[in-house]
């Protein structure tokens, strides 16, 4: 049994049988501001649906600039990967997330902007993060097949009923100066799909001046129910098939750059 000695206080690692899943989830949420400092963490108890079924997650993490968000499944290490964890993750990774989810998430925290959340839902799917109390050999690769990360938050408790955590695994990270990834629409190759529209401000005339390779280019922002595009006002300066990213320059202006 792993133990930690901090000052004069001895902490003992808790096994999966030492608490219920809702207790572990409550601990994660109460310390989320430190565990996931670049994100706003909120309960996410709304059922979602994909082609393979319905599932309810535990938490959501929204990056503070609304560039990316995560659906969080909190698990205990004794749960079955094949019968319990993977079926949940498969549904969450492919579920439909729309305006109703934006309204629900905004109701969970005053720190979230309802309008920006609504725009965020027009972007790419959230990724799934599985948080587990112990490292479990063999979970990482099966979860990666769904684009999911595995974060380990091991709980230690002292005889004074205080907790400390040992962290391991993979954790969400903010994407630096990037505003959004962009990709050419396969059906409308002149248009660029904005993957993170929640982070893209809307000027009154919907026109954006964006620097690209030392030149200023002009684009319009097109918003529909479930998608946001950038359309060049004049000829498209970008190379078809290339990947691009939209970033904030040091002067606060927008820049287009080739994605690595």
C-alpha cells in the first residue's frame, strides 16, 4: 500500500473499494480549479445520444477562451473496461451536442457565457477525458481509439480525514496562442471550417482582417445552425489540402499560419 508522509501527517492511498464513485467525483470537482487550471469545470449530468446509444457523463471542462472542451467520465479502477468504460466513451465521443447542451452547461456556472457557449457548440466535437483513481494497465490504447485521454488522480487520506492527490497520465492543455484550427470544407473547398468558433469574435460587419504571409487578407464569417465558416472576400490565398490555424499576433490581430 502506497503512503505519503507530508510534514508530520501520514497519508494512505485509498483503494477503489474505499469510496463510492460519486464521492470520488465530488473530490475531483471540488479540486478541479487546481487539477484543470486552464478550464472551467462543471457537472454534466445531461443524457446525450449517438448512433450506438445514450449515455450520461459526469463533468465537462470548458477551456477558458472557449477554444476546446472536454466531456469527463469519472471512473474507479475496478470497473470493467470492455463492459462499462469503453461503451460509455464510444457514445460520448460521437454524441450530438447542440444548443440544449450549451444552455445546460451555462446554467451550471456563472463563469460561462451562454452566447459564446452556443457558438462553441457549432465547432468540433468535444474530446473525452477519463479520470480514474489508479493507473490501470491496458486502458490507454483502447481509449485512444476514441480520441480519449486517461488522467490518473490517486487519492491519499490521512487519519485527520484530509486528502492529497498524486497525479499521473494525460491532462487537457490549452492550445497556446491558437484561436482555432481551420480545414477546407470538402463540399465547399473555397470555405474554411472553423473548429473553435467560440473563440472567434464577431465584428459588426462580419468581416475579419487576417494577416497571411505578410499580407492582409479579408474574410467574412458565415454562421449556420451547426457550423461556422470563413469565406475569402477575394481570391482564396490558401493552398488546397493544407492545414491551417488561426492565431492571435503580438499586436492582438489575427494571423493565419500553416499548421504543423
